[in-house]
C-alpha cells in the first residue's frame, strides 16, 4: 500500500508542477484576481488528490483539469457576486461628481428604486456588466444563457433606466 501511495504522490506532484501555471492562467482569466486564481487551482488539486481513486478521466488530464478549474472559477465568481450587497453596488455605481453634488441618500434611494423595478434576471445581468465589469461572454456562461440574450437584457435595462431617470439623476462609471 505504501508503494502505491508513493506512486500517487509522485504522479500528483508531477501533474501539479506540469499544469499549475496553465491552470492559474485559466482561473485568472475568469476571476481577474491572482490570489483567488491560485486558491482555486490549489483547491482543485486538493480535491483531485482526495478523490483520485474515484475519478475516471476519459480525456487528457490537462483537458480534465482545465474544465474543472474553469467551472470552479465560474462558481467562485458567482459566489463573490452573490456576497456583494446591493449597497456596495449602489456606492460603486455612483460617479464621484454626482455623489458629492447631491445627497447620498437621494441617489441611493433612486438607484434602489429603479434597479428594483427591473426583472430580477435583468437586474443581475446589468449589475454583472456595469458594476463588476464582466464581459457579455462571462455573463452568458455564468447564467447559462446566450450572448444575444445578455445583449438584449442590457439594451432593455439601459432603455428602462434612460426612460425613468431624470437628467443627471444617475451617472454611471463606464
């Protein structure tokens, strides 16, 4: 049993050394955070090590690992977005000039009011794009919808906000 464990350890170390950098790049391309990307890759290897006896890889290890790290990164990104409160979103959306010139509570209240009038999925897509700076492709992957659906929802959200907001009421950083 000890000989098998040594072989598993050596093999896993080799896989780690061979693929770590590529997997960090894959994760970073989604998370845009080096430390979070490293954490995701390390979590992947820990999970792989713990479950190696039950994992059946039908393709190359690299293809398996890239897919797994990509999925873990998307889940981590989704969890980060869920954890951020709407208050943070509001504060990040307001332009400094508008924030200083008008009462914070008025902006806060108006943005809440308008965002809450949007359908839930449209609001989430809008926040993901405007606040978090995610590309339409990233939003599409995270929500399991087509890029064209994301484009349509963004177009409708902007049209709604333009129609409801008074001039200089809401100024978004883009």
